[in-house]
C-alpha cells in the first residue's frame, strides 16, 4: 500500500486533517482535531482494555509518525514525549516498538515547527521537558535506540555554524526540501508552518536535564563500546558549546565519572582521547570544581594508569600530545591541597621521571624508557619540573626529592655546558634551544626548592654552580641560541634571562639568613662580584628595561642580606657599597611610576643603605661625607608617600651617628625649606590623611582625643585577643608620626631653623606625642575592660582615671600653648601692619614737604612781593648769625641705623662749622638760598651719609634728611627734638 493511499484511508477513531489553503479560519478547529487525535492515541496506549492491542498500536503510531515527517509541532511535544515514554516501557517485552522509537528520534533531528511567532515563547517549557525525556530514552537497552538518541542530540549542533554556537544567534534554518506525492495534504499544511531557529532549541537544551542524563547513561554502555564512543563525542560537543552544559555535567559529578571510565577497554583507541577532551572543556569553565572531583584516590589512580600507558606505549605525535594533556590535568590536581598524588604513589613515579635522563636510575619505569627529544618530550620535561614546584608544598614530597636526588638533577641542568662534562650522552641530544629552555625551567624550580632543601643545596655545591653560571652570563657567552620559552627575555645570544633567574635563586637562598650559606657566598667573593656586575650594568649604554631593573634590585637585596648582621662585611666593603648607594640615590625617583621596576629599585637602594651602611660608624661617616643624608632627604622630598616610611626609618637609624644631625639641619630643598620644617609638613600631611581632628590653625581641637584618627574612632571592635595588637598599638607601625617624633628627639625641639608660627604649633604636638600615645593606650585599656564587663579594683580604677586625666590635662596645656603662639603671631602681624601704615604716611608727608618747598621756591621767582619778604627774612637771619648762643651752624656727617625702632635706633654724627662774624663772606651767604636746599644721599655698605648744600641746619632740614633715609616722620621729629640746636656741644655726641 503506497503512502498516498495510506493518507486517504479514514478510520472512525482517527480523524484525518483536511486543511484548506484558501480558508484560514478553518485552521483553528483543525488544530483542535490534532490535539484530540494525540490524546486518543495516548488513551489507546494506556487504556487497560486496549493496552494489549499491539498491532493496533503499531498501526496508529506509524500513521502518526508519517503525518509528522516534516517535524513535530511545538504544542504537540508534551503528548509526543508521553507517547515515547510509553513505547520505551513496552520495548522490554515487545521489541516491535523499537522501530517506532527510532523513527521518532530521527524526526527529532528536524527543527520543531511553530504556527505563530509567539509559540517559541509559549511552549518553551514544553520543549525543555521534551528534551529531558529524550535523554531518558538511553535507559532502553537496545543499541539502536541509544544510537539514535545520541545521534539526534549530536544533530542539534550539526546544522548550526560554530559562530552561532558561540554567539547564540538565532537564525532561521532552511529545512532540507522534501518531496511529497502529488495531492498530499501535508504539503499544503507545511506552507502554514515555520521551523524554529537552531539557536532556540540549543538554548532550551541548556536548561534541560539532557546533558546530565546522557552522562549518567555512560555507566550502562560498558558492553557497547561503539555507542559509548558516540556518547563521549556528544558530551564533548555539549561541554564545548556552553558554560551551562558544563555546569550541568559537573553537578552530576561528570569529571569524576569521565575519569573513572576512560581506561575501559577500547578497540578504537579513541575513548581516552575523547575523555581527556571533555575534562579539558570542563577545566576551562570550572577548574576548581573539576580538580576537587578529580582529587579522589580512584581518579588519581585512573589518571596514573592512563598516563603511564601513554608514556610507555605512545609513539605517534598525537599519543605524545595526549600524554602531555594528562600531565597537565595532573598538574592542576597537584595545585589542590587535598590531592592524593603522594598516597597513590603517582608522585614518586613523577619524581623519577623528572630526574630522567640527567641521573641514572634502576627504577623499572625509566630503564626501558627512550625519549625522542622532540618538542613534545621537551614539554613533558618542563611539565615535570613544574610539578616539582607544585608538590614541594607538601613536606612528604620533599622526602621523595631527597631520595631521588632531585637537587642534583636540577643543578646538572643548571650547570653551564663547559662545566657539565660528566653529563650523560643522552642529554646531549637536546638541541641548544631546548637546553636553554630546560636550564631556565630548572633555575625557576631551584628558586622554589632550594630554600626548602638547604642541606642538599649545600651538599651538591649549589652556590658554586650558580656563581659559575653567573660568570658565564656576565662574559656574554653566545653559546645559547634564541630561546622561545616563557622564562626567556634576553633575545638572541643574550643571557639576561639566565642571569635574572640565577640571581633570583641566590636571593631566595640568602634571604633565609642562614650563616653557613651566607658565609659560603662571601668566601667565594660574591660581594665584590655583585658590586662589579651592578656598576657594569649601570655603565652600559643600553636602555634600562624591566629585566635589567629586576636584576639590579635583586643584587641590592642580596647585598643587604649578606651585610645586614655582619659588621665586618659592612666595614670591609663599606666604601664600595657607599659609592654604589650614592650613585643610585642621585638618580632620584622621577621614573617611579614608569612601570618598569624603578619603584622596586628605589626601595632596594634604601634597604641597601639601611643594611650595608647604617650601623658601622666608619661607613656612615663616609656616607655622610658623600652627602648621603642630604640625598635621603632629597629622596624623601620628591618620592611618593609609599616610600616615606622606608626612607624615614633609614634616616632615623642614621641619626644615631652624631655627625648626622648637622647634615640634616644644614639641608635645604630647592625652595629653601629646612629639614625640620619639611618634617613638620610631613606630620601635617600624615594627620590629614588619617583625618585627625584639628582646628583651622592646626592646633588640638579635641583635648580628649589629641592624636586619634577618625578611622580609629570608627572602629567598633573594642576587644582584641592577646596575640593581636590593639588599634592604638598597631597604628604606631602603620604611619609616619612615630618616626618623625623620634627624629625630632634626636634633633631637639629648640632653636630649629626656618620654622614659622604654624610649624611651632605643630611642633608642640610632636613634642608631646609620646605622652598622648601613652594616654591613648590607657584609655583604650579602660574602654576594653568596660566593654568586657570587667571592673578593676578601686586603686587600679583610680590609677586609670588619673592617667587619662593627666593625658587630657597635657592636651589642654598644649592647646593653651598653641593659643599663646597664635596670639603672639597676631600681635606681631598687627605691629607690622601699623608699621607699614606709618611708613606709608611718612612717604606721603615727605612728598608734601617736597612739594611745599618747591612751591615756595617757585613763588620767589614768579612773585616780586614774596621775593622781597624772603630777602627781608634773610637779612634778619644774617643779623642773628652774629649771636652764636642763639643759632647753631654745623654740618650732618652721617646717619646710621642701630637696628631698634624709633629715634633710639638712629645714630646721627654731626660736625661743627667755624662761626663767622657778620659781614664776612657775604657773597657766599647771599649766593645760597636758605629756604631751598637739596639733599644728596647714597648707600655705602649699609651706611647712609647726607650732605646738605646749605651750612644752615634747621629742624625742617633734619626732618627731610631723616625721611629721605627711610625713617618715619614721627621718629625724625623725635630726633630733631632731642638735638639742641642752641648748644653746639650737643653735636659732639
């Protein structure tokens, strides 16, 4: 019977849909008929009266599937899922239902159909449940059903481009054109339906339980390896496509499940590869949870078996890559503190492999192992060295390292080629590039392991080996070619990378402070060698890069570690270290924020001064002679706040030398600011940063909390354990105030140069800082006791109250002192203001006198009457000149200022003129005008000399002379009143 006849057959229990293309209104009732048909099919399958009508069931199901050849409608999915579940239950006893399930799963590969655009949103939950039921079909034991289920899920991604998987774009997929018999009503119905977008189904798949169900079905496929491989491929696609799928797989402990099943028998050899790919996808999206699942004993053993199998049997490049992938997964597990690598004996085998082929071993694992010395073997070797670093956190692993001579193997890799003639011939098969890679990796490994295994390090002469390599690096031996490893940074023919790692290892070893190790370094001339390298790098014309700056900083830290507690070394190498430190201090901190490492270099330089110079008087004196203290102050002045603590600490320790104080007091910055004033400004900046309560003049605003910061006040925790310092004590080490106070204790609080009134206000707080801090600690103790409900005994309580009261009274006295300083400053400001106004008035009075004198002189030449009056007055003066007791004739020789204010600060020197009789030298007398005179003044080495043109000195002339010198009019008037013009003897004074 052909398909056309099947479609046109009509049964009373199963109405046929006859849609009309021209009548759209009939579409709704036809849909209702469809829904009714599915409900009848379900009733047919479930009804006890018809449950055993197998042939009837198969006939109806085939007819239903034939009608859905173009895909399932969204609104039918709930009923379709129920029908498929019923069929899956009947398959166990009736295998005839298997073709029905397989055909339904093949139809599921097609996009679902929608009648309206809103169907995608309205039936989203139905789609999610349908996809979950699809995964449940994996419980059917028939291989064909399982295979169709897996292939159907896989087909969801086959019709979507990779970009769509990543971006989640929803584009309408063009369904594959299907041909229908002529006159088929389904061809007309398909014109009304549209397929859903591929992204729509994938997005809903992520919200379903399909991924979890497929994962759980993995355990039931032990006897079906082909289907198991397809299932792993599907899980690989799911884990690669989205994070949500990975989360669903991990929630079902997918990483553990995959790991436990990856070593099962596999004829194709693809199960292990697919399993590792799934684990990789899971690690990329949730590494912590994956490593937690893989840290169990069973998973570690499974990984060990897989790795060893690939190690011993893998020969192809893909096998070597898979081996390295498993080793990377093992590395991630080793990072977890709860890993069981040592307990599973996997760690011991990894340590043996890490020492191969540098050391001979009788372990059967490496007896017959042969390396190809290709890139994959190089990667494995580097991964094994990296594993040594990760496992070194466990002390049990260190014992394994000692048993397998890991330090000797690492130092063998580190040795320069000329010094490793005893190396096995097999290791010579590494190329020069590979040797450089391994050398750098070995140095990085030694940097971590050497401080943990100092005994083995000293036994195998690790310092000698590293110093030999350092000599080779300094000599710029071009043995190595261009590397391409992650540790390389020197470029072609350069050994900067080796030098950096070598110095880094030495720094990690010397920083432990072990006397035997440091003495061994010094016995081999390490200090001179490092100083030479450092200055040689400074003399190089090459531009400084991050690598060079790191090397310089590490060398300075090594020098600090070697000389910190050894006075002999400080004195022996003091001059060279001082020259080096002075050189770096002069460079300043202009490049502090360059991002290349200048900030670290500055801090290491300051630390080098503190450790290698401070503490030895001869070295300190040489440092001071080189203006070292001034350079530290310059650095403190120009550096950012994060450096101030280190510089101040070094400067404070240097102040123990009495010669330092004079250098500090004589220092001036570019603006002429003195060191005490700068330190007080630092104090104010620090208190502003801490938000300490201060008034507008910088004085104490709250006597109860004179130095407490706002952060301390906001701290609600009042009770602290005995092992944790309280906020008041911890604050001492966190800011600069204690260091500044200690420096002022060395400098003193009196006769400090260059301080203003504001500085004196701040200085009064600095001077009482220790008293305030003691009171703050006691007040904190009292509040802590109160918060804990502890009442001290009466004498102790009285003592606490007295101490807190004394601290508060001290703060009040300091506040009164500050107010007196401010009042004195206000008085001086008012006096200066008054003096300024007096000077202004004197200048204006001088101008008025000059104008008045000039007007009188001009009036004599322009008005005859006035001229006659002046002539009469002149004759009157000439007649009076014959009486020396009434008039004084003399000459002002000099006028000097003695520094005091007013007339008392004026020193006037006068000289007598011979007294002439009346009528003598009348020509000279008449030739000059006593009413008009001019004053000539000049400054000679701070002394003002005045020479009047007229020999007749009157009070107006003296006033004019004094005002011309800059003395106020009031002072000049007092001066003329004090000089008796009638008594010539007064001029001798």
